[in-house]
């Protein structure tokens, strides 16, 4: 398993970096170095020397870290989760190893839910990420209620994937006709399959945006940053050559980082129906806030079906998303680097 998947670095809302690598290096003592880039680190003066975890203060955003265990096999890592005040599920998807010996660049590819709640301080921190392009999977009607004018005025690529089967009112109708949360969970799993099997043209537009991106960072986002964004991130990392177990790990990180309690009120308002009060609607809403293993199962079963219908993964990426060998080479040159 890629050691990066066993390292958790979070930029907390109080501007500290919480670092935990308890499963990555066993019982080895680890030295922690930091800098703006790997090339700017001062390897003469570690910021911490400890076994499993540390908290570091007074470091800017973004900061890159090198974790050096006793055996000397350093791992470069960045903050996976950026808990900026008012941000929703904002994450860096860098650092993952590819099958051809490369790694996804840190500080270049991000994912999130809506960012309409960013505080003034968080907006300044977000600006430091230098995100210049946003691939937004939401419909226009969603953006009206989750509007955010982001720092650096990033270019907006609107993908327009509905948050339900066929249209944005699917879950409203479902919540009126059922009282069973498991029925809702089953529909979310089915929806993920639909995103993979029936929305290839939408995700092809995502790849067009990625291929044409020239400077700064790029953000993939939707309302929650879990399902539509989750499918987009899995497809992107697959195209970059990241292996299946890492793709599943990244998808399921929303279990940890999606702020359920903070988002419950917004989702209740978004999917309000006349026949349910908040007490009756909340159990039905919860599957929308969760990221279940069954959702990952549905996503990857759909991917397997798409791959089987073609002549393997490379052919599927080419036929469905317009990613022939040259396009995949361009993506890997742009968003990954040699170890």
C-alpha cells in the first residue's frame, strides 16, 4: 500500500498543521522538515522528531513536508484536508503514487464541496492556494443558492451534472414517497453507477478543461464534494495511473472530512418537502451526508462494467473520455512527477 495513504496532515481552522503517520513507519522515530516546496526545505533543522504524530504552528499555507524515518526513506507530503473556516470537504489530491513510478503533484489538484461559507480569513488562505480554474459539477440552480465569488477570480468550467436521477428534484420526490433511509442509500449507489455509465460526455468536458489548463491550481467541486466530485476525482486519478486501492481510499476519505453536523441544516433546506418536517426528513437526509462503503462498491462495479465493455482500462478512457495515449501523456506530464 502506498505509504502516503497512511499519512494524515490536516491544516486546521486555527491554522495549525496536525500530522499523523502512526501507520506509515511502524515504531520508527521520524524527523519532520517543512518548506514551501521540496527543494526549499532545510534538512539540517527538523521541526519535530517524534514517533507517531505532531502539531506544528506558525507555518504558511501551503506548506510541504518531508517525513524522514530512521531507515532514511523520506516521504514528501502535503496537507490532505484543508479545514478552512467555512470550507466544505476541501482536499488536496496530490501525493499518490502511480503504477509507472510517478506521483501526483501536491498543491495543484484540489477537490471540495460548496465554498459559499468561507470567512474573510479563509478567503485569504484560499487565495494562497492559487486556484485558477474550477470544474463545477453543479447545476446553475444549485450555484444560485451556494454562490461564492472565489479569490483570484478562477476560470469557471460548468459541467452541469444533476444531483439526482434525471433532474435536481429527484430526491424531493423520493423523500415524499419513502420513509426508508436504506431506500435512499440504494438510490445514491444507483446514482453513482449512472454517473459512470451515462454521463461520459460531462466528464469528457472535465478532461478537456484539465488538458487546456495552463497555470495555477485546479479545483473539482460540487455541493458536497462527495458523489459527482468523487466520480470526477476517481476518473482523473485513474487516467494518471493511480492504482485501484488508492482510488477507493481517496473516495472514502469523505467519511472523515465531510462535515456532517455543519452541513445538515443546508441539506435539509435544499431538499425540503411539504410532507416532512425536519425531524421526519433528517433520517432520510443522512444517507446523502454519509459516504458508505456500498457507494464505493457501486462506483467501482460500474467502472468495471465500463472497462469490460471496452478492451480494458486504456480503451475505456479513450472511447468514453477522449483520452488516447497522447492525452494521457499530457495529463501525466502536467499533474505528476517522477519520484
